[in-house]
C-alpha cells in the first residue's frame, strides 16, 4: 500500500481573496458617498483609508500564498491570483497619490501672485484656523504666472463668470467691476474631480493701461498636501480662459469671412 504525500491548501490565498473582494466595494462606497455628499471629509478619508488598507493586505496575503504554492506545492493558485488582482486594483489609486507626493511640492496653497495673493475669506473660527494652516508660505512655481489679457475688465469678468458657471463652482463672494474700482474679485467653492471634496479659490481681475491682469489663488483646507490639485486647477482655469477667447476670435473671424466683399 503506497503512501500519499499530503497536499494542503494555503490559507493565505483565500484570506487575500476575501479581503481583496471586500476592499473594492468599500472604496466604491467611499467615492460615491463623497461625490453625493452622504459622507463628510473625515468619514470619506476613514472609509477610503480602510479600503486601501484592505487592498494592501490582499496583495500581501496573495503574495505570501504564491510563495507557498511555489515552494511547497500548496493548492489555491486561483484564489491567490484573484486576491492579487482585486488588491492591486484597489491599491492602485493609493500608488497614484504616492507618486503625486513625490512629484508635487508639499503645499496646500497656490497663487499666481505670491507677492500679493488674492484673499481667501474667513467664515468662522474653524475656517480661520484651517486657512491659517493651509497658508504654509510662498512657493515659487516656474511655469505659473499672472495672465495678462488685452481686454477691458468688464469683458473679462463676463468670461470668468461663464467659466465658473460651466464648472459648477459655487460663488461665495462677488465684487464686479465698476463704481471706479480698478479690481474685481470672485471667490468660489470648488470641487475635486473624483471625490468632489470642497476647496476654495479666489479669482482677481486688475485693470491696467493695456487691459486686464487675471490672478487666481486656490487652497485646500485639509491635510498637508494637495497632491498637485491646486496647481492643476490654476493651469486648467487659465487654459479655459484662453480657449474661450480663441473660440470667440475664431467665431468673429469666420463671420467676417462670410460677409460679401
């Protein structure tokens, strides 16, 4: 009677698979809850943190299971690969955030004018503390400057209003041009693209002899790192202004070309 070599199923494979499968809906719940304002910022961060932790454990357990399968001939390769897949899928956004930490400076306050940045309003004591904490000092960013436009300030103001409305930002302070003022200010509450978390931004228009100077300041009122969100917001907002002007000019040019000579 021949003896059989015992073959066991590695426990790490199914542990990793279960945790990986659970991490995905946790992350989805956190994202959807934040986008539709079911959760506050702290609740969202806690839920996403739990999801990322679960995904990391799934990858760790699945890796341990694959090592056991390779060295001992254990069963459970399908479960291990499943746990590795779901874990990597859930942990990928955390890796993207980690890369952003390395690429972008550790700031939460970005302005096109670092000498006299536009003012972010204070609403309550808690708001004042968060704004003070966010303002970590002036950081010079080489490719970020004020945007000069050879247009009257009232026309630029209308373009800014159109862009703000198209982006769905909520205006909390509006000082239109007029009454002898040489500046105009619009302060808004912005939203991040995926989680729809609230940030603050102020757009300032300054009249000068040849036109209007546009400045913008964007601030994140949570954490110690904005992962580049404020810098991207300023760049994309200035790009929207230039794109709107180019579209208006091209439209005017096409209408003139259609006129009979």
